C-alpha cells in the first residue's frame, strides 16, 4: 500500500520513515523549488505539483488529489501546516476513495475554528479565556469595535479563527490600536490560511502554555499523554518544548488530561490531536485551542513515553484499536527538551535567512534525536516556513536533558545561512531557563536584558569558516579535484540532484 505525504521538509521525511518501517510505500509531492529536496529523494515515488508558491503546490487540493489518483495511493497523510487542518481537504480525500490520516472533516471544522472550539470546550465543562463568542464582523465600525473590545478588557489578543503558528495574531494594549491590529491580523490570516476571520480574547498575564497530546481510535477510546511545556515562544511561535512541565503535580496533570479527553470525545475525535491550555499564576488552566493534526513537537512526547505517534496514526487509519498498554502515558520516563532550529538570523531581529547550505555538522550521541531536511548543497527556499531541524535531547531528569542539549547545540554547525543555533546556545545556558521559571513572556524578557548584544561571536564564526574551507581544500587535493569554493565538488548528493533536475 502507498501513502501520499502532502507536505515537505522534515515532517515529510519523518512520516516516510514510519511508512518504511511498516512496509508501506511513500509518495512525495514537490514544488518547483523543492525538486531536489530531501523528502523527494527519500520517497519511493515523487511527483511535481506546481510552482513554488504554496497556493500553486502544497495548498492545491486538486493537484494533490490528481497525484493520489495517478499513484493509486491507499492514504494521504497531511503532516502539519499547509492543508493539515483543512476540513474540505480531508473530505475531498475521503470522497476520492482514499483514507485521510487524521480526524473527520467535521471534527476539523469544529475544532479548527477557534470560536466553535471554545463553544465545545464550554459545553464539555472546560473553562476558557474570556473572549468574543463569534468572529468579529468585517463591517463593524471603529466605535463599535472599541465598545466590543472594552467588554473583554485590555490587554487583549486579536486571533485568527483558523490555523496557528502565531500567524494572524496581534497584541493590543489600548483602544487606539484595535482597528489597525484587526486589519493586519485579517490580512495575515487570509494569506496564511485562506480565511481572514478573527476574534478577540483576553491576554492573561504571565501565563504558561501547556498542552496535552491525545490519540483516539474509531472505537471511542481516547488516550491522553503527559503534558508538554510550550511557553518558550517568540511572536506566538513555539521555539522550545519540553516534557514533563516543571512543577506539574500529578493532580493537575490528571485534571488537564481529563479535560482534553472530554473535549476530544465531545467531537467524536479520531487519530492524533493536541489540546492546548493556558495556565495562570494561580495554577488554574483554560482551554486555548485544539490542533487537529500531528504537532511539530510530537518527538518530545515520543522521547518520554516510547510511543511512536506517527506509527499509531497510520495504525489507527488502518482501523486498529488503541493498545491498552498506552495507559502508562501520564507517567513519563525521564525528561525531554526540543529546540526548533530555524534559518533565521537572531542578530537581525530573527529575519529569515534563505540560501544554500554550504557546510553541515549535525548533533548526535547519547540521548540526542535530530529530525531535519538539511543536507550540504540543499537550498532553504524563501517560500515556506524556515524550520530546518528539530533537536530533541532526552535525559534521566531535566538537568541531564539540559546538559545534553547544550552539547547538541555546540556540536550543530551550519554554514552558508544564518540559523537560530547561537540563540539556543545562549538560552539553554541561561540561569532563568535552568531554574524553570518559565512563562510565555520569557523570551521577550530575556532578550530585553541582553540589550541588543549579538548572539554570534564574529571571531569564532570567521575561524569556523576558515577551518571548514581548509578541510574542503585538503579533501579536494586528496582526490585530485580543483576548486576555490568549499563543497563545490561533485558529491553524490549533487549528482543525484542534477539527475533529478534533468528528469524534471
């Protein structure tokens, strides 16, 4: 049987690896700029689906369904992002006679729309953060908008009804900024998700962002997993996740898990999903949203439970019942931390840094898992999310996991583009992080304390480039090559890439 992975990058490779272990063939789709990408070369089959712009390729339902038909696939796995939380896509896949690896279209529609999800949470007896009970009317006047916002109170958030990842969100601290914030959030949400609807929600002061992973089969069984701490964020985008959360009592963990199960059962949820909560300073928790897909940070949960979530997604899609032995999932083994490495320049306000990877040394060793799509000679395109790697460090306890992550970030080397590695090297060594005093304001507060000091040491960076360059020249001389540019020799990767380019 074949599984079409309707995605790209590291998550596409992660899903394809699970397929390979289960004896399933993987089918990749790719855009013009991804024709030589890692997920294309890893797959058993690969098909071009259009131009580099997402709407012409990875967001094109028709083109993906055409490949599903021509390749005669059994199932379609959406990964995360792109079409993963698009109920119409899920319905179209099933209408075409294929299996959608995920929840029903109805569940996606209910929980993917944050306003409807809040209503379901309230009906299930789960508290929510105060906010509007419906999307903001696009025709509302400025005065009406100010009046509406005043019923919620400041500070407040303007939030996209659809999607996630921090897109379509704006913090508003005073009435004069509300109209501009809504206009900007609408534009960003429409571009990212094809839906410009927004709603308003109170901004809690110094909250923690904690989530519960769940798996649910087609027979009514819902299994919750130990929580993930996701409070290390910048612009509402998660940067570091860990499990278990520091200071989490078994009583509170169980209460949050029960709430997550109640919400999942209220919408007849199946497959993998995540229920997200905000926890205030007194320890009370509030439903935030439900992600109706596999999470970016699923590897953290896998590290402390030993459960392969992607494999279980495929098994549930095949009609299997959840294993009763998964009941231990609220009792983690050890501690895991994940850092999301982006092609961004932390010394330039985290601006994207697309380009070609000229040199690469990936972290490894005891307790380290590295999921990436990065290869020497590979391109980081401007069209997509700049995530290039996820590094998970597991240890017997949090201190052990931090020590391993420090080592991993020190081992990690990328040349040719800027990355957030120097930021993580600093963050993981900070006293505040070691103490576990974390909330969603942590990154902004600690960055302010740095007062603009650079993360990257120019002298060490120049020395590193020189060492790599000398090593490359030494290698080329040993094989008789001639070049003045490191990594420009004909490697197996380049030969495969050029052959692929000729085929297309």
